[in-house]
C-alpha cells in the first residue's frame, strides 16, 4: 500500500503589512490577540486538510495549551474572526470547524509542487448527513474525522507531558502508539492521561534515578492503569522515594 500523501504545510506567508482583521484583533486583545491568530494559523497549517475541528474537549484543551489563553477568550476571538470573515462563519457557528479561505489561498503555491490536490472547504450538508448516520461506516470523510480526533488526542497528551516534565517529545508514531493502545484497550480519556502524567511527574521529576522514566513508553505502557489509580502526592510525600 502506498504511503498517504499529506495535506499539511511546514510554513505559510507571514506578511509584514497586516489588513483590517489583524488590526481589529490586536486592538481589542493586544498581544494575546496577535499571538492567538498566528498560532491558530500554525494549527491550520499542521492539521490534515487544514480543517480544524473544535467540537470536543480534547481539541479545545490543545488550543488552550498552544495559545496559553482560557477557553472564554479563545471563544471570543474565534467568534470575532468569524464575524470578520477571517474564518468561515457558517462552519464555525454550525459545526465548530475552523476553516480559512484566505489561508488556503496563501498556501496555494506549496501545492503546485505536489501531486496531491489542495484541500477544499468541507460541505456542511455532507457533514450533517454523516452525523445523522448516513453512510457513516463507509464514508471516507467519517474516517478522516475519526483520524483527526485521534491526532488531536495525541497532540494534547504529548504537549501536556512536555509541559509538565520539561521534555520535547514529538508527535510521532514511536510515541503515539502507546497512547493509541491504551485508548483502544481501555477507552481512556484525555483527563486519564493527564492524571497519569501529574501522578508520575510528582514522584519522578528531578529524581536522579527515576526522572528518565518520564517518557511515553513508560507512562503509557502496561502499568498505565496502576499509575492512573495512584493518589496525587505533594512534595513531602515525594521523599518516600517512589519505586517502579
């Protein structure tokens, strides 16, 4: 089977002169608004199909982690971007999908050198039929949506681990396979993965012997269930010298 052709980009144009959208966002939200917009564009660039779904909690958690803003402010800015037509208003209001025609226009040059076609805007009616159960099993779009949810979970978990343990793990198959296996066998949630990370960071971080075990293969391996059910400890408890 041939390797799937990606619909992501490694870069996008960052113009020195901004238009009304950037001026309004920055005027209302300051540097937070400026940073949010470009971090959102980075997410659109790195998301397969350049179509970012924010319908579930995991997607929101990742957006919040990346932008370092709370959910209410993120929602306010996204609503304003929809009004300003920087993102598609209908897709955002009806489906909580972030799609930017201007972004796609700005990266067209990248796709001219590829054999894969540039992504097209999702159809609201098509997505509605999928959500109602019509052709849901065999429809390629439903499989793409499921894949995006999984990818979002992986990004959230790895990002949280990097933040809490001062690491720089990448969202690559070597690391995400452990997450995928735990989800498949136990239907664990994003909060479960965060709890395991919190539990073990509290015990192992900066410990000369155990700090090295703050890694995906250990945290999300066969002892995941045990780590999940440990009680969160404070600094005093840490002196008890936790063992594997």
